[in-house]
C-alpha cells in the first residue's frame, strides 16, 4: 500500500511540535511558527480537524529571562514555563488570528488523565472546540507537574491525547528528518527509515537519545510514543518540523519522515487508557494456568490463578499481572483490594463469599478491564 492509500481516511490530525522546532537562539522562532500555521490553515481549509500539542514554554521563558545554558532545577523550569506559556499562546493566537482562526489553551497534568471523569471531561471539551472550528493548543501544565504527575515529556503527552481525541494520525515534528537506521552524527551512510511496520528491537536500538533533538524527549521517547499510538491503531509520523510544507506534504501522503504503521490488532480507547495512561499500584503473580487463560484464551483473572500479591492497592486500582518469571502479561483494574486478594488467592471462586463474607465479583480482574499486550512490557 502507498502512503496515500494508508492515510486516505485521515480527517483528524494531532500535531506535536517540539521545542527544537519552535525555538532558536533568539527564543521562539516566529517565522517557523508562521510557516507551520500556514500549513495547518491550509489543511483546515481542506477539511482536516487539527489539534496541537506544543512544547516551547520553557525555552521561551528561559530566553525572556536571559538565561543561557540548561536550567538546573525543577522550580527554575517551572518558573520559565510560567513565563513562556503566555508568550507561546500569544504567538499561536496571532499567527492563526491572521487567518480568522481562534486557538484554545489546554494545560494538562498526568493526574488529569488518570482520573476517568476528568479524562472524559477533557474529551468533551476538545470535541466541542473542534466542532466550533477552534484549534486546541495543548501543553503539559509545567508549573504544577513534577515527578509523579509529570508526563515525562510532550511525546508521551501527545500519545495520550491521541487516545482522548481519537485522532486519525499523529505527526511528531522534530529537528531530524525522521528515524535513522544508524546514528547520523557518526555515519554518513545513515538513512531515514521511510516506513516501520513493526517496532522491533532493531528499531528501538536505532532510536538512541544521541540521535535526537534538544527537547526533553529525544528519539527514544518518540519511538516509545510510537509504540503506544500504533497499539491504538493510529499511524504515527516523525518528521522535520522546520521544512517548508511538511504538514501539507505528509497529509497528502508524500514520502517524508518515518511513518509507523498502526498495529492491525489494536486496543480500544478504554483499554489503551488502562494500558498507557494509568500508573500501576501493585502486582499480581499468576500461575501457568492463569497465564494461559489470559494470553491464549482471552479470559478474566480468577482468584484461583493468583499466587502472590505485591503492593497496597484498592478496588478499581490498576495492577500488573506477572508470570512466575516476573514477565508482565497484562494490566487491569482490580475488583478487589490487596488485602482481599491476599485472602482469596489460590481459592475457587465459590469460596470468596465464605472467606470474605461477601462476593462482589467472581473475577479479580475482569477481561473488559484488562489490557493484555506485549506492548505493555515497557510500562
Ligand atoms: N512542556 C515543556 C515546554 O513547553 C516541554 C516538554 C517537552 O519538550 O517535551 O517547554
């Protein structure tokens, strides 16, 4: 299949723009932003819905404060983001404003997305903005997001937004031409891989941090995001953001950058959320019988298959299921808390009532609340 055929039904595009694309020695690069906005306006006229995940707040704030070199502490980064975010929005607002298009600022933290209600609220807001023809411009809420709640970087944030918006294509714009088959800084023979149908170990090795940009993510993080996004059935492209007409060309199916093909068997939105957005709160080790039931037979996890419980989790929390060798098999929402599972593990379902004095569910994790996938191994 040609790229054109692969991308022919794309109508919703999520565009992630990295700091290395947006900023130069003099802070935000207004020419590049205008160039990208012109492209997006053109796509919008062609009937595409556009959502942007943008970096650049910290870079812009840092420049405004006249600081050269990297910012040392988290509070410094957060302060720089607070200074730069307003400027970043103004630049987008002005650039789209020239074409009579409004933008909307959305700042998110991880905890906004792990709460299912807030997740759905964000989805509703985004849907309304798109219906109104307004372009959502999303960034991590850097001023409040540290450690636990930090996405890590905007590559991962974009992967989660791909799920929320149920986008048809994610384009990750950076300062390299795509994913190279070897380190382009070291080898003149290095070539951009035009298409990746499966993210194998070889592909992962090609994505060292070294080959990457100056943003916080690096190529490794972009490929990790590709794994998530393609597991949701969405094509993903890494391409050079400073090149003229890049977005228009990519949407028209031209061979630029690296296209990662969506996985044929992919997770639905809710399972994707469980798999990639939620942080696990505990671990259940399961026996070989349960492993087979989960992996080969598509069944739920019953108490009888659990042989060990780790962590202090509660009903509804995400937990990992491991085999006896410690390999991750699945991630799901538990029907019983850690203390309860410790009491009922190894027992037949019929004994739950007798041991606990109640039985809310037969399964420890119901199949509908479980993602079983080899791609989960990196979580
Ligand atoms: N949220 C950060 C910013 O706007 C960028 C994080 C990243 O580059 O991944 O500056």
